[in-house]
C-alpha cells in the first residue's frame, strides 16, 4: 500500500535537513563578533520600530547567550525571513573589526555602564572594574563592551608599565606621574562615554579584543 513518506524523527531541525551542508555550520560555536553583529541588526530593527522594547530585550538576551550558530539563525530569520541582508547568512563575520567598535548607546544605562568601566579603576579596582563591566553589562550592550575593552586594555598596559618601571630609579620617579596621568585619562574616558563619544587611550597595548 502506497502512502506519503514521513521524514524520520530528527531528520529536520530548525527547517534544515540534516543532509543540508548548512546544518553542519549551524552546530559551530559562535564568537563574540558573531553575537555583536546580530545585536547590531536588532538595534537597527528597534530603531525602525519593527521591534518593541520587550521584543528587543528578549532577542538581545538570546543573541548574547548564543553558543552555536543554530541559536542565532532563528533571530535573523525573525527579522528578515529567509533572506538576511548579508552576503552569506552565516557566519556573520568577515574578518573585519568587531561590530561593537561602532556601537552606539541605546539607553542611559548603556552610557552609565560604559562610564563605570572607565571610572571604576579610580576606586582601586584597576583592571578588575573594566573586566566586570565587560563580562556583565558588556554581554548585552556592545556600547558598554567597547568602552570596557578599551579601559581594560589601558589598565593592563598601566600595570605592565608599572612593573617594568619599578626596576629602574628613573622609572620609580616617573611612576606617580604616570598614575596621575592615568587617573586623569580615566575621568576623560568616563565623560566621553557619558556623552556617547568614542575614546581611545594613548600609548595603550590592546591584547583584549
């Protein structure tokens, strides 16, 4: 007796057949850059009024906690259907600079969080303060992450310079001047973050991306 063939259980997942070459890619781990680029698409949709605040927050949370590309695909499909406006839907990255480098603050909370990343070192937290902001608020706000990464790299550079300068007499004399300058730059960075500006510390190594 003939009948309609029924796909075996597990033969489809998220609308893609297991034999689809794209399915293997869907199981690959995502990078921070992949998550940030999806968040940029969500921000654009929110600005255009295609998402309300609750929908935006929900999708940002899903994007920033995504572990594999299959977690990001439904979000992009909800925004654009089957034709995302990128050369290839996945992966999102092309080797360019991380999306958060051009991120803008959406709320006052973004600005305050970004400013805190610069100012927390003044309380004695040094590199720990920016690191905390990067790992907490930076997960849902590319703007906070951008400033937190910059502040963290500066504090790491400052600590490294202090260790190197401590072995010389001249360096020991210069250290107070360097730390006072660092404090002043942290304040400038905090003010820039509050004003939705971009701030780059001078003479800074940037191991954290």
